């Protein structure tokens, strides 16, 4: 999903669930309001925190880790999980800090 698409979707009533898979120390670089931080290494132990009835947008620094996590989630049956293209770098590049 592109940053512009996410921005549009966040304004909708059916906004997606935001899953930030960065490490806690990376969160100082910026966050998307309302996102849940679950570092990639903890994800398999915290799957119960993810909704099964909403779109999930997975976010990391530049999009590589979130792409990997998105594939894992899709394989686990989270068919509505998608990657934020470009990650927080792209988000901050379009929206500012």
C-alpha cells in the first residue's frame, strides 16, 4: 500500500489496523498515530493482538522487514495484511515528522 493510499484510508471509518514491526528504539524516528508496536522478533508470540476482521498495514523503517512480516502473516491466514511501501521513510517523506 502506498503512503497516499494509507493516508486516505486513515480518514475513513474503516481505517486499517497499523502494525509497526520496528524495534522500540526506532520508534523515536516517528510513528503513525494509533499503530501497535510489535517488534518482528516478537510477532509469533503476539499474534493474538492482531485483528482478523480488519485490514492490517505492516510498517517498518524502509519496507523490507514489513514485507517479510506481511508474507508471514498472509501464510498464517491474515489475508488482509499488506505492506506499507517505503515504510516510515516514505511516510515521513510525504507527511513530515
